[in-house]
């Protein structure tokens, strides 16, 4: 079978569960063959090695069942990083890059800022911030030892081993009154949300709290001021329909300058608030 034919067959197989079946097929074949996408395109009329074809078709079948491409290839791009991922961690999403972009803006003008990423997963947010701010002291926490193993491996591969990883539940591992920025992408999907079925291959505890999706946000927002320096910021990701509830939580916790930003799809996606000077 020629490569172009194999890709078309995989694309048709994947189309029912993916918004980008052609891209998925190309990434999966690239993973099997070690070819970049440009090289794949250059070989569309060439016959595919039998062993490569078998491995590719096996991965395409798994993708057709809904398994994320990132788990099948073991890689995911985030910000300007190439990250290792596994089923132990949530697949980093493009909308979460808003936390990095906004976090860097909030840190502008601060020298040697201290940052903590709560529920770091693959380390995506912490490592992206550390890569942009070499003067920062960055810590990252997660309750999962398996997730921290993935994050540490990413830090080592990226040469960002200055990031300190600690196992702990949200704020537990943090020093008091020490941070310029706390940032988190916690599980915020409500337990009854039908979208969870499409995410069944990802770790459930990284997606939902088993309730209304706001419990981790309540805990983080309610306790964050005790870990921030005066004038420090808390920045969190949340669901598209949770902006009003999250702003209320920030207000109840005594934060000022509370603001919500929208993602590139126009949905309310992240909220930040500042601890006052007292």
C-alpha cells in the first residue's frame, strides 16, 4: 500500500471522533516512521514498509476508539516546548497557554519572582514560565507521584532542572507568604458534564472533582492569600461557564483587581486576582 492510501484510510477511520483526522493520521505515521510532516508529504506515492504499516494501523485503530494522539505518540507541544506525556497526566491544551501568557504579564517588572504551579501534571505551565523567566524560582506541586515523574523527566529533557517539584495536595507543600504568582489549572469539569465521556482516557481526577467542578477552585482561591506576598497574584483556569462563580470566590477571599480573560474561542477561561498590600 502506498503512503497516501494508508493515510486516507486512517483519516476515514478517525474522522468520527476527531476534528482533525488528517493531522492525527500524519502525526501517528510520523511517530511510527520517524519522519517529519514535510517528509511524509514527500513520500505519499511511495509504498509503506509492511511492519510500519502494521504499527500505524494499530495506532489508528486506537485513535478511532478515542485515545488521544498525545498518549499514542507520548509527546505534546505546549507553548514553545515539546513535552513528554502519558496517561498519568492531562494532555496540555492550547487554551492553557493563556495562563503562561498572562502570568508573564503579571510578573513584568519583578526581579527574581517566586512562582508556584499547583497541580502541575506534565509540568507544562511551570516549565513554560521557567523557560521564559530564567531568573524566577519556580516550584510545582502535584498530589500524584506518577504525574511528578513525568514532569521531572520533562524538566530534565528541557534543561529546566531549576524547577523544584514537590508532592502535595494543592497548597499543602507551599511556604507561607512567599510567592509573587500562584497559578493553577485544576480539575473544573462538573461530574455530570457529558463531555467527560470523550475524555475517558485521561486521568479522571485531573478533570473533575466528582461534584460541581468548583471544589478545587474553592480550596485554592480560599487559601491562596496566605501563601502570596503582598501584591502577589493568583491566576487560575476554569470552565467557560464558571467565570461569574470564580470571580465571586475571589471577592469572598479578599482579592482585589479581579479580572477574567477569554480564550481564543471567545470563552471566559482564566481569572486572576491580586492580594492587597495588607
